[in-house]
């Protein structure tokens, strides 16, 4: 495996936090956008390698880990949402569906990420085809890889921020900033 997931254990008694105020949501958004930029640079570096297919495998793995970390940062990972009261859980999933957050609050697998990548299939095909041309093709492949990864990452961050704002509007979180658990 090219990249390994960092296993972060969450204490079972720790309640899931959902950003309550605008500044907390905005701070989480900025932290996540920085994560996306860093991972997009890694994606570009791997895309510059002239071996076909290595970049796609790397992007799948890296994007899967990124989505999980972004979801966790906003308190919207599957584990965090599943610990909510059933009524609140339904509202959280409805908020995710209403903003089009395909990866928000779900168990993120490579197959699910592959479906997202298929939507950007033409650009991925162009990135792979560009590798045939020496040097200039690798530079073009890296640029396309960076732009594509960053755009998809930013879209997910914005979806998570929008879901957090929707949850805030629905008053799912209490005054202390903690979502009630079962």
C-alpha cells in the first residue's frame, strides 16, 4: 500500500462534536482546506511519476483517507453520526443529502471514492494519456492531478461545512456545542 491510514482512536465516552458557531465551522473549514492542499501536492508528485496507474491508485488511497479525516474534523464521520440520537441521526443524514454531500457521514471505501473519480473520468484519462509525452506530459499530468484532487477535496470540505451549518440551523447541537448522544 502506498499510503497507510493513520489510526486515531476515539475514546468511546467522548461525545461527537459538531461545530456550533460560525467561527468554529470556518476554522475547521480552513484546517481541512490546508489538508486538501497538502494532499493535492502529494497527488501531483505521484502523478509526475511516468508509470501509468500508480497515480490513480495513490489518489484513491489518499482521497479515501482525506475524506475520513475531513468528516471527522467536522464531527460528521459515520461513527460520530451513529452515536447521535436516532432522530438527530436522521436529520444529519438528511442535511448531508440536501447539500449533495455524497461522502459526508458515510463509511468511505475505495469503491465509493472510485464512483466520485468516475465523475471526473475525462480529466483522469487526460492525466494518464499526458504521461506518454516525456517531461512535458509528466508536468501536465502533475498539474491536472493537483487541480483535480484539490477541486474534489474542496468540494467535500464545502459539503461538510454546509452540513454543519444546516445542523446548526436545525438546532441539533446544544448550547455547549456538543451533539446529544444516545
